[in-house]
């Protein structure tokens, strides 16, 4: 699916609650059309990417508040969606590679980052539950920073994500993860900690773009992978 297949689009203003930064984000308005297009998808993936979620907004705000974490560094984002988090990373000076399962998401991420940050990241279509060997080779020895917002929806997501981040986050590197309090995410974090990862977290309460999300509290985790010395 490309941007021409997404049906009607609308551009909305999204304000980051902590920094006050405001982005103009273009998104599809006919979600049912996207659901129908994924009817026979083998992964049974719903088009969550087409919405503006509090987790992506919260992670973008954290990046704007701590730009030195990504500035001038190789950064990978898992599940770029509409590009809110990617925009912040590019503004902060990241050398950014973004990934998503949906090609429509990659197209709109490219559009939105160019419109708001003046440049676009490198784009890569992958299924992170079963990444291809070409992608894994592309990651080399890992990235110093990996970003992920709203990627854990089901119990089946935990094991493959844990395997993947231990491949793509370099020793002493950071997984910056934002999630809206799902038990699945808490279990994932608990497993990383049991493997020696260090965890810091902050809870963010908005306000969010959609007032229907007013009760959402996003937890932003900074998960630091142990160094090779610590693993030994």
C-alpha cells in the first residue's frame, strides 16, 4: 500500500505537551478502508499506525527534552507510524533509520518528517517479529539508540521483541520505549531487567491530541542494555 491507496487524508496539529512543539501531521481518515485492505494479511496486523497515539507523542517530547541522547548518533525506530517520534529525532540531529510493517506508514512518515523537520529518515519495510537477514545485517553491531512507541499489543510480541533488541541495541545502548500501561509492556520490561538491563521510567499524563485519550498515562522507559563486561 502506498500513499495513493490510503484514501482521504487530513492534516492536524499535534502539540507536544512538555515542550510545546507543534507538528502538522497528515493521516488517513478512512480507517475502515485500511482495515479492509489488511483483511488477508498473514500477520493479522491492524492499521494502528494510522492513528496519533499518546505514546508516540510522549516519546517525541522526551527526545526534544533530551536531544543529546540522539544528536549525531545512529538511531533506529521500530514502528514509525505517522512519523511524530521520527520528526522529533530528526530535529534533535539523529542519523535516523525508521521501520514499519506498513508501506503506507513509511510513505506518510516520510511526508510528515519532511514537512515538519525539513528532512526525512532512511526508510525500511520490515516485520520485526520475523526480520529478514538483510535487515539484520544492515544493523551491524547494533545501534546506540533504538526508539519504539506502542509496539507491544499481544503476548506473542514479547519474545520476538526481546530477541530483536538484544541483536539491534549495542552493548551499553539504549532502548527508549513508550507504552500506555499495558500489562504486556510491563512483562517485557521485567524480562529485560532480569537479563541485566537497567531501567529508568517516567509517567506522562498529557494533555494529548485527542481528548478521548485524556485518561491515558504513558510510561516512557529508558532501558539500558548491559555492556559486554557486565554480561561476562
